[in-house]
C-alpha cells in the first residue's frame, strides 16, 4: 500500500548520445545532484512527499503488533501454569525448560525467514531489481520486511487451532497408577472410586488487589521481578540493535547478520535453557541450590560481557569526515567542511550519500566528492574515472578511479568470528541460568498465584524493560552518528556512518 521506496543516491545519467554525464561536471553546478533519467519530475515528487507525510498506514502496523501481543500474552502464563499443575514436582522444571527451549525454535526459523526477506528488495515484483545500484551490504538497503508478516500470520492462525481441543483438565502425572492400585484393593466391595478432582482456583476482580499485595509482599518474588526487568532491558536492547551493530562494526549485511543469529546464537540459547532444566531434574535441586546455580551462571556471563570491549574495529575512513583527503588541503569554510581544493569546482551537494571506494582505500561520500570526471558501466557495475581527489597506487593524483560502495575494512572482517564466539559463550551462560531462575518464581509463590505471578513478571519485564530499552539504546546509538542521510522530502533520515568505537 505504500509508495515505492526511493533510496538516496547521486547516480549519473546518460544523455541522448552514448556519452555519460559525470558526477563532477558543469551539469551539477547549481549544487543539485544529477540523477537517473527515470527520476520523477519535481511536481510528482512534491505529490509523493505530501502523500508520504500524511499517510496513516503506520497505524495498521501498530494495531497489528497490539493484536499480536494480546494473543501472545496468555500463552506462557497460563500454559506454563497448566503444565506445572498436572505434572510431578520433580518433572515440572524439565517440562517447563523443554517448552521454553522448544519455543525458541520459532525465533530461529523466524530469523532465517527474516534473513531471506532482508536479502530481497522491499519492492520486489514491482521494480526492476537489476536497475538498483546498491546491494544488501549498503546502509540504504531496505529488505522485504512485509513478506515475513504475511507468512507468519498465516502460520500463527493454523497453529492456534489445536488449542481449541485441549482438555479443561487432565489427571495429574502419576495418579493413574495410584488409581489402579486403589481400584484393585476395593474390587471385592464393588465400591466405585472416582479419581480425585483437581482443585480449580479462580481469581475474581475483587481478589485482584489482595493477590497483588500478597505477591509484592514476597521478598523473593520482588527480587526476581527486579532481576527480570534488568535482564529484559539488556536483552531487548541488544537484540533490537545487534544487526545494526554487526553491519556497522564488521561490514556484515543485515541479511547475513540475521542468518547468523538464527543458526548460531539461538540454537545455543535453546541448548542452554534445555540443559538448565535437565540439571534441575538430574540433581533434584531445591530453591536455594537453584538460586546459587543461577547466580554463578549470571556472574560468569556478565564477566564474559566485559570482553566485548576488546572487539575493536577502526572507524570507516570517509574523506572529509573521519579522515583528511590524501595530501590535499581542506577548505576553511565551515559550510564546506567536507570539501577540499580537489573538488571545490564540483559544487557537490553536501546532503547526499552515495558512497564510492577510491583506489586509495578511502571512502568518498559521493563520486562528486571524489572529483570523478567520467564513468563507465551502469547499475552496480559503474566505475568512475579521472577522480581528482583519489591518489591510487601507481597513479598520480587525479588519474585514479573509484567504484560504487563503501571500502571494506579487512581487520574488522577478520575479527568477526571472535566476536561471534564470545557472543555464543555469553548467550549459553545466560540461558543456562534462565530455567533455574524461572523455577525460583514458581517455588516462591503460593500455588493459587502461579499464573498471576507469571503474568505480573511478563508485564513488568515488557513494560519496564521491553518498552524503554529500545528507546534509550536508540538515543545513545544516535549520539554516535557521524553522517545523517537526507529524506527525499527533506529532513534528517537514517544514519549512514557511525563512530564505531563510540557505538561499541
């Protein structure tokens, strides 16, 4: 329903002959970028801008997320309580660990699906993808995010149908055998013995405040809620911006980052959660032992987290932004902080971001800032020549070339496997203590308040952790931005280059 996505670019066009118009030429003397021949006229652009600005289609995304949250909310509080009610006490932790770990297979498949969708252009089937001059590694790339919602929405609906057929209650685990023995002992008396009915406890509206007061009067539960809120803040903040961090820090495309999270991190998390439940069952840990076990794993995980500070990577070298032009004096004007004497005659637009990589290994914000006078090829294969600001090996200044896209940082790429290994170890340690901690909550509250306690825990974690974390993490990350993009209708867009050290 949205209009097509037009990414920020300053690409050269071809006139009526076969001669290419360069990025640095009199054609751009007015300070405006030269764009594709297929670019819409300015009057059409104004209409599109007005349509985008006044669009309320984002409300559908908001309402969709609200509905999804409402449907998702009861599953864990009521489902886990249902399991705990009808299983043996020594098996309960194992079953809950199994359910929580198997529940992680969904995100695993979701990340794989997300990786596939992120590698597809957002307007797939509508535009000619061969004409797109950027690839998934580019920060301007937008994947087909909407495709995953359609697929997962359909699967969610089908998966919900079996819940209609779950029984209201089932015999408590182990009671069938007891019932058979009782029946045999009184068989001669022809007595009819019914299985003991399960106690069904209901929480009315009048009971809400007393139950809440009782829960928050429980010091163990209060400490658990505090821990949950802290962990939600950390985990939600990391998960939300992890792909952006990998993209900026290690030159990894968003699609590949999502894929790696799905095939490496989540299976390790599943293993940790399952192993945590298994250890409780194996060693029959009581509540104090579970607390000690969880404490040891969490402290170990937090100490491992400190090693992230060693995963250093240099800032992307962008001429006039993070590094000076090679041997060229900068112009002193504050307005033209990105300009140098080699591109002073090009009248480049300071708001544009369509990076090129020069022969000197330095990234230039556009081919215009590199001072390129001619170009060959089209689309992703375009090469710019006679670039006055690029000083390549074996070429004198002004006789070098540049290609579309940012320059790769080899040292960052080599450090990426070590970063993944550290992240995997941290995820495993945190997941290992997750199930024991969850069981502490069950064992520390009265049986009639189990479902209510899980609901309060979920509410507290999501409201005080899930909601604020992405906001303040995002605000802090924005403070490390070095170059902001520009929207087609004016105004600040997405960040194009971060100070990677500050970001980390």
